[in-house]
């Protein structure tokens, strides 16, 4: 659930139909940040490319290079292809890249992948071992999972830095939260750079403990119908009960980001979950919340969990050499038509199965763009209604009302995966039989509201804060179409939600029961080569507004009880 307008997606730079301003680009394309402050080795690599490619000006072709690097090709090969073909003919550049890759498919992939994993905070030895075990063609998310699984087997895991294990929430939970020395932030209503001031340290002497199951990487605190060893989860007493809060963002953020967000949000360790366990598409996310973790239950009916179950008509055309059973992360854009046309022309040159190198190249494109087999040698992109189904939204949730196809993809690409979120929120079903008051921050297209509705929890009062007009229209339409009996209050700007405004809402309809949202992750994304500044970025720093509002609500409602 993201604030798509504030993420800068409306004004995002694009090239030839590609939208690179997506929260999941790192997961799919494996693109490392070129922020010079993050890794000097990357700087050295780029300098060596410049020196070895005197005939190609990096400055002149920088945007073009980024486009093809984002598609998974090494910078060196991209520069070579542009040198040979010029920067105007993208078809010839692509053909050259495919040929060069076929000739030497592993030429620089290993070095590129090593750089990405090291940038993510893993040691060189861990990254090298993962690549050797999983193969140079393995995706970044699979390599990261392998490393975390290896780490979890070590007896010394309990003393490791949780930022190095950010793919495994259960591992993080072994570390005792430093509640006595943490500094809590008070956000003022002046200039953003001057907003953060550090008060005296706040003592929290009593810890509330509950048990949870130890789980595999990216399975959070456990999955439906799965059991495992129990370990403890510890929450500060001040946030051990209502109001509940639930914060979401991309799992693959720059090193230290999740540790910092956890420090702000009461030292609660994140729960990292891949939505591939709840639907037919991967979606790696982190969640910080104070919800109970026992007695969770999945939404029924259980949605299709594989590509073949979700799209049975494709089985007729699915080649035996395409072993995919899960789609990759659903992005905010889809492949241009030239990609599928080119692949079809290549495959038509072979009567039987294509050569291994051609299979590898085709599968690489299929994984990047989530392409589906819809005919003989014929691939197609997903449609918006298929996005809706995979993400757990009702059919036509984003359709109509003047919403364009491009806007639908952008809105859905930034949304919650409803089944995953509903599994976490299912613990609230018996607690709010008379309805729930929700403060929905960065509402997006209403993933939280849809999840609660599907759980059968009546939405009594919902304050929906969302900047993008397209998204607000989608939420309002869904509210009307589902005959909601409660009150929907729409707010455009999260930064204008003041303590006085919160007090007015609480006075009007009572205490908030749930504060839910996911601030923009634009400055976390591997695609952002200009301002990948983590929580200090212009968009992602809106996290501080989420924290400010959570703190204000808790203070107001706590004082009401005194």
C-alpha cells in the first residue's frame, strides 16, 4: 500500500515505455545502486568501463545504458553494443546484446551479482558461496534466501546484527531489543531537515512476551498450517495492545534501513514475508507491527498458488523447458510489445526445442517481465485484471472511472498483496465485532480496507490518507460498490495530518483501533541511481510522518485514559 503520487511516479523519467520508478526493480532485475556513497568498488568498476570504452561517452549515453543495464545486461556489454550500433537503433542494440550474451552468458554476471549482494550487506564469502551453490543464473532473491538459510544454521546467529539477516524475521527476533538505550524521535511541524530532535532516553522496564514459531527465511512468524520450534517475541508494554499499528515496505532496502525503522517503531523487529506463499507471485515485504501473532487464519477460498493453477489455459502452450511455477514481483509497468514480438521471431527459427542458450535468454525475459505463454511461440504480458486476481483484489477493482491502463498497472504495482496482509490482520476478527476504526496512511488503492472487508470485519470509520487522486477515486468507488455502512473520510496530504486534526477525529467517533500503511519506498529502490538515500530521501522520508502520527495517536488516546 503505497502513496504512489508522492513516490514521484507521475513524473518519473521513462524511456521507450519503460517505467523504472518501481519498488521491486532490485528484486527482478538485480540492479545495484550506483550511489557513490554506498560502495567504492562499484565506483571503480564504472571507472574501468569508461577507460576501456573510449569510443563511447558514458555521459552521452547514460540514460540508454541504464535502460539496458536495468534489463540485466552488464554495463560493459551495453557500452560495446551501443558502440557497434549507435544509440538510436534499440532493436539492433538488443540483438547484439543477445548475441554477446549467448556467446559468453556468464561473462560478467558473477561479478555483477557479487556486487549486488555485497551492497545488500552480505559478506563477500557468503555471496560467493551462494553463487557457487545456486549457480550464476540464480536470482538475487533466491541467493539472499540461501544466505539467510545458511546463517540460521549457525549457533552464533543470536548475536548477529539483524540488518544482516533482514530476510529472516525469526532470526532477528533472537536479538534482545535495546529498549533502554533507544532514542525516540519527536517530529515537529517545521522544515523537514529540522524536524527531528532527540529527547532524553525513555526507559521501558516491563516487557510483554508471547511465543511464536521459528520459520524459514521470508516466511515471517509462520505460515498457514505450518508449525515449527517456538521462540519468543518481545514487545514494549506501551505498544502491547491497542491501538494496533502495521507498517509495510519493500524487504530489499539499503543496508541499515530496516534496523533504523525498527528503532523508531519501538524497537519491534520486522516480520519479512514473501507473498509467494499466499499467491502465485513473489512479493518480498517487511512488516513492523504490534499485532498478536497467534491464531492467524488465511482468507478462504485459498487462491491459486502456482502459475498453472492461476492460468490453466496456458498449460496447452507452456514449453517443457520453462520450469517456472511462480511469477516474479508484479511491477508498475509491463514489457513493451517489441519484447514479445522479438522473442516470437527468434523461436520461429526452430522446429523443435530451441538451443539451450536461446532458452536461457527467453526465460530471462520471461522472468523479468512476467511473460505468459498464450500460443505457440507466443508470449504475452499480464493484464490489469490478472494483476488484481494475483494481488487478491476483486475483479475490476481498478477498472473504469477514467482510470487508464497505465494508471491501473502503476496503482496495482504499488499495492498490498491482500491475502498476505489479511493473514496478519486475521487475529483482529474476534476483537472488533461491532466494527473497527482505521487510520489508513498512504492508502494506495485500499489494500488494507479490502483485506479487513474480506475478513468480515465491519469498517466503522476509515480515515484514508492518499495523495494520488486516481487512487482516492478507486477507494471511493470500491466503498460505494460494496455498500459499506461506515464513514469514509478522505485526506490528501499526510504531512497536513496534525495532532489537532487527530484529536478532532478521535473526539468525533472514538479511538483509532488500527493505524496501517506503507510509506513510499522510492529512495530505497535499486532503480533509483540519483537519490537512493534511504530514509533521508525526499519520498521515503515520509516514513517519519507515519511514525509521527502513530506517536500522536498513542499519546492522545493514552492521555484520555488518565
